[in-house]
C-alpha cells in the first residue's frame, strides 16, 4: 500500500479550482480495497469527507460480498463520512451522482435501483456500496472508465465507457 502524496495534492488542487473544498485526499498505487483502507485509517488522520483513491484494488467488493473487478483504467474510491445522517440514502445519492456525470458525456446509461449504473445494453459500468462501522460511513464507488478487458465470468454483464 504505497501512498502517492503528489497525486493527493494534484487532485486536491484540481477540485479546489472547481470550488470543491474541505476534502482530505489520500491516493494509493495499490490497496486491498479502498473501503478497507478507509476503515483502517486512524482517527487522528481521518476526518469527515476523507477520500481514498487507488490506482488498483486487489480485493474490491460489491453488495452481498460479491467481488468488484478493478481493471486497469477503472476508478476506485471511497468517501468517509463521520458527520452523516442515517435518513439520507447515501448509496442512491452516490449512484445518482455517477449517473448524472455519465449523462454529461453520453445519454446511453441508466440508473439501476439502488446502487448501479448500467449502459443501455444492461451491462454494469459502475457500482456503489455503503457500509457503516465504528462511527464511520464509507461510500465505495467503482467506475469502469478505460477498462479494456474483463474476466470471462463478467463478459456479458460488465462493460466500460471505453468499450462502449
């Protein structure tokens, strides 16, 4: 698990220029899962709206302990919330945000209740998972952007923006 501080600063600067402030960004080259990393951070370095990004995940996961395949060119991130409201359906909000972002580039996606974004052909292009533990809510988001190939068992059910 190698952290990339220069990438932290670059992304924070980009977001700040867009008017998005108040985030703490941690970028890693490879992690087991961004959600596991989020839950493992000590309280002293973690704060509300901490974002964990990874170039690669070796054990990403989805709902019902399904494996989330993290191909090269995917976006894997988790957002930590410590100041949250249990009345807010965070998985739905995050899925909708990914969906709306895709709509800026293509009208060929659909939102699947409750946490997926599908391409118009029904193949999954993004998934969201929310977990609560030890006073933290962690929203994990996986987006297949430039993934070129999927394992055999996912062909026919997963896709990427690049493939489509």
